[in-house]
C-alpha cells in the first residue's frame, strides 16, 4: 500500500471518529473507547480489504461482511450510509 492510500485511509478513519463523537454528543451518552479505537480497523477493512459494490449488494464476488457488536453498529452504520451515498 502506498503512502497516498495510507493517508486517505487515515483521513477516512478520522472522519468516522468525528461522526462517532457527533453521535455520542447527540445521544448524550455512549461508549467511546471501543468505537473510536476500532475506526482504523473498520476503515482498513471496509475501504481497502473487503470487496463490495454498494449498487449491487447481491454481487457474487462480494467479500464477507463484518458484524460488529450492537453498540458499534449504529455509529458505523451512520458512516457507511454517508459513504454509500457518495458512491451512488
């Protein structure tokens, strides 16, 4: 992976962290350490490693999906929705 891709993944992970913090502030409570700590791993997997096509979720060559704990799902889903809207 080249330096440009690494920088882009770092930016995306930080964007996810911002979204998570905004969601926590809006909710008035929540877990911070897990979701914020997982942002780098989630970003690497979703934006680099996994094979997916948001326009064709039934694509036969789609990579395996990740199922996170419930407390992470809501925050990650918000970021995924935002990213998927950019791709369509």
